[in-house]
């Protein structure tokens, strides 16, 4: 009965949000002196769709790597993010990320929640500050897709042992108190990291580092799986390959779309994205083979994703030769991090921190080194130093803040599934769905 009451509460909250949508209709302002560019608009519509495809791709990628008894739940944890974050973004998330800056002087800490509350003033016309050549509504939807995939990335670290209701609550808290402020720091014109000159073209810091450090905190907070020392084989390797392919394809929207225009920068970002991913995939396979392992589909898939992660902050700022170097170095660093993790008692189930956390860190530092005109190799040390400072700030904020969000969530709804539920698998214990219904939780 207590469980049913919590679901009724969630349903009631959603109904309240729906009523707010009727009672607080959005206003549309036609600004005549801002002209719509149809080419930019068409490209951003395409990029937005491509980025959304990444989340189902992630579902297949993670689902294929987990135990068979947890496939459905692991995949659903990605899919449910598309629903929850979409609603939260409209209500207040976009405002916190891109609303009028609240902070000191010109350095914003977060957006005013009232600026775009319930998408008020998120118009179908361009916005001089955020989307000068295409609708602000389209910019909001493009940024939404980044907000969706970030908490979904975290789930790989505690796969197989998290309560579904608790995960949904954590996702809301993380998005509002970690992701949205970090996006404001980095991408809003008044964000303090942006004003320091910290470069993050498409989310190496905002998405991947935040997800990586949150995954690290989550794995520590939830502790090891009961069968941590029992080696398991991936449930469905073709799922992993399918997911990796969908991620690679969708990442062109992720990175090239972050140019926010159909221009030469978008073309450069697309070229660098493909090149870094290819270089990282090959490096991962060759590095494994040099240690006596056979080339594997899992290794190729993880490698290409690490390359995509690492080039994300640099995609529009570096030349293609640098993108090869970034892909190679990121693959070696992440592969080594996976090896260290496998020899430890630390249970990051699907190696989220070694892949996304370390990949994001490598990408962030490499951006400061190779960025055209302002990189370290061009004799500019200021950008590099600010990136190192930002690395510390973002790491402390996302790890410490996420750990606090886990703690708050656990006080409301226990995060860790029961030992019995973990043993029979999350598919049955959390969703009553499985290929095999031989066992059910009482």
C-alpha cells in the first residue's frame, strides 16, 4: 500500500503540472528585427532529432552489457529519462540553465527559475542572446536532449542494484541542482566559467564529466553488488554494437549541432567527431591486443564511445590532426582506468567513470592545449590554467553535489534494492517483466 501511495503522489504531481500548463500559458513575442534563417533552423531541427536518438542508443549499449536478468530495467532507466527530464525542463529546468543570471556582477551561478517558467516566453522566434538565427523554442529543445542523456549515462555505474522509484527521484534532483547550474556556468553568456574563457563546445564538461563524477559518487554510495566477485558475460553483444552505432550517428547532432548554425564550424565539428571516434576505436583494439587480448566487439564499442566523449569539448575548436591525437590518448587513458577499476573492489558496473569521467577530463585538458588561437600550443597559458581550475571546481561540485543528492534520495526512498530483488533481477523485482517468469518477488 505504501508503494502504491508513492505512485499516486507522482501521478498527482504530474496532474498539477498539467494544470499549470493550462493556467500559465506561454507568451509568444514577435521580434521583427531578428530574422529567421531557414538553413540554420532546418539544421538545428535535424541535430535535435539526432541527439535524442542517442538516448535509445545508450539504452541498447548499456542493456547489452548487463546481466540478462537486468536488461529491461537498465534500458528503461534510459528511456524514462526522456519522459521525466522533458517535463522538468519545461517547468523549470530550462530556466535554471538558461534563464536570467543570478550571481554576482556579470558572473552567473544559475538562471532565474521564473525567466522561462512553464516555457513562458520560449517563443517560436529567434533570441538575440541564445539563438539569433533560429527559434528559441528549438534551442530549448536542442538543449533538452543534452539534459536527458546526462542522468541516463550515470545509470551504468549502479546497474543491477538500484530501486526504480528512487532513481527517478535522484534524476530530478540531479538535473535541477547539478546539471542545470553547471550548464549555466558553462554555456550561458553570463556564466562564470564561460566568462573565464573555459571552452566546452558540446558538453565534455557539462554532460560527460558531470555524469562521470556522479557515477563515481553513485557507485560509492550504493556499494558493491552482492555477486560483485562473480564474473558475468554481456547479455547481448549485438545490442552493444547497435547502441554504439546509434550513439556514433546521433553524436553528429550532439557536436556539429552545437555550432548552433549550418556553417563551417559545424562541418569542422562533424569531421573531428568522426575522426576522433575512429582513432579511439582502433587504439582500444590495438591496445588490448598488445596486452594479449583478442580484438572484441565490446572493446571496439567502448573505444569509439570514449573517442566521442573526448572530442566533445574540443570538436569545434581544434584541427583534425589534433582530433586523432585526442582520440588515441583518451582511449589509452580510459582503457588503463578500466584495468585499474577491474583490479579493485570498486563497483562501477559498466565503467562509467573510466569511460565518461576520464574521457571528459582528457577532452577538457586537450581542448585547452589544442584550441585554435587560445590553446597552450599557441603560447596561451591563461586558457589552460582556467581549464585546470574549472576541472577542480566541476569535479568537487558534481561529485560532492551528486553524493548529497543520493543521500537526500535515500532518506526519502531507499536507493538500494533488496537482496532478494537484486538476486532475481531488476526486470522482475521492479517491473514484473522478463523472458522468464519462473521467479517473482512476494
